């Protein structure tokens, strides 16, 4: 198939990734190419040069108007491309509306909760051929259902070879927490919980909210709390290999949680808040899930989770492989193309 993949345009698709959505897009494109598809990626011009890039300029610090103009520019570029199907990961309301108008086959993956602007798009495009909605979790799909109607669940996957497992217990206790450093990711809860549990904590991730970092994270950094900066996949894998437990303290409704699968793939059990799709990934064999926002309960979970079997963690992660994810998306592509063929033939 000839597939155009629309990336989230604000940040480049390259390591170290800004967040899970950028990593997802990179993995998807590379896996589709490995399976023999002809792929074009519409993305930020500074994306990795070894991707099949169709650059779309995006202005720094763009507000609503600048973001809207960037997506309109992207759609004008897209209109000139000869592809079979379009996979929209933009998390913007404009591409599905464009698909409705032009009749171009499109699959839109829902990566975020149903924000107000996108709810209207859901209503206007629900049940419209040739378009399909995909949710990255059952939890997120239930949130979107009132607006988009029918949807397919395709859990995110990772390249397991990029996250080698360390199945021997670390010599010293260590907790690890990583991801975008923003209030909704709850890093301050991980710090408090690790201190109560008596585990040194290593933190990694891009500082997306400087005020939050300076006020609640930086003052805690010291002998038992380290901030390691924004790490790439290889560096994170090395960090996790030496970790007794991963901590996932998100306080918003996490749509999926790639970090959870990455931790498990390295054999690292997880202590987590009950956030969004977290229970879809963590079973009692590989992690401990506690009430969101309860740092004391999270401290107890850290100690309990650290004793889980690391081989079980790896086996659980294998249920979320990139191969399974891409096979599921290929089935969705074929479905939307089959419907489009029927419509074209007037049947």
C-alpha cells in the first residue's frame, strides 16, 4: 500500500522524542516500511533525515491561528500526493474534516481525550465513509464513543528489540520515573513516594513546564533524587536495566502509557497510579496499581512491585509489540479501502 502518515506537526519526529506520540509515529512509519509499504511522512522539517519525510513548516510558539494555518498548508501538500490511504496522527480537528470533504480514505488515531474542538469533528465525521477512527485503548475509546460512534481499538506497541530485558535483580534498590516533566505526569508524587519507600530515584525526561520543574522537582534533586535530563532510547534502556522498579505517577487520564510497556520490556516491574488505561497494561503479576494521587499508597506499591518476577514483566510487554500493532493497522487500512472501493463502484 501507499500510505501517507500525518505526524503531530509541532515537534520533530526524532530522538530524543518529545513524547510518546512522536515515538509512536516514528515506530509506525519504520514498521510499515519494513513490511514493504510505500510510506510518506508529513512532519516537522527537523525530523530524522532517514525517515521518508515530506516537510511541513511549523512556526515556533504557534497559537491557535498559526497551528490552523500549518495544518491547512499540510493538507494542501497532502492533496497532491498519490496514496491509497492516509493515517492521521495529527491530534488536530482539521484532517478528518478534509477527508469528509474530499472523500480521501483516512484512518484517524485518537491519541488524546476528546477536547472540545475535536468533539465537533467527531460528530461531523462519525459514520462517514471512507473514514475510520482508531482508539489506542479501551479506556480512551469509551471517552470518545459519544462523539465518534464506532471505533476500533489498536493498542500501541513498541520495538521489543530496542528494549532488551535484564532479568536478574539489580544489586541495589533503584526506582526510575521518566516522561515529559509536566504537572499532569505527577513526578513530584514519585519523589515523595520513593523517599517514603526508601528507594533512590532517577528521573528523566524533557522539561515541558519550566515553572513546575523549578518549583517542585529541582529543589528535591540531590543524593537520593537524580535528574538525568532528556534521554534517548538506548540510554533509557540502560537505566531501566539497573532499576528495581519503575514508577508511573500520572494524575491525568493517561490515554495509553507507552512508558509502562517500555519498563516492562526491560524486565522492570511498575508501581503506578490508577490513571486512564494503566489497568489495561499492568496486571497483578507485573505491577501494583493504587489510587491516583495517593503518594503514601504509591510508596507501599514501590516496595511490593520491586519483588515481582522480571521474566513475567517481559512476557507481558510482548503482548504490546510493534508487529501486533502494525498488523492491526493494516487490517483497518484494508477495511477502509474496501469500503471506498464499494462507494466508488456505486454499490
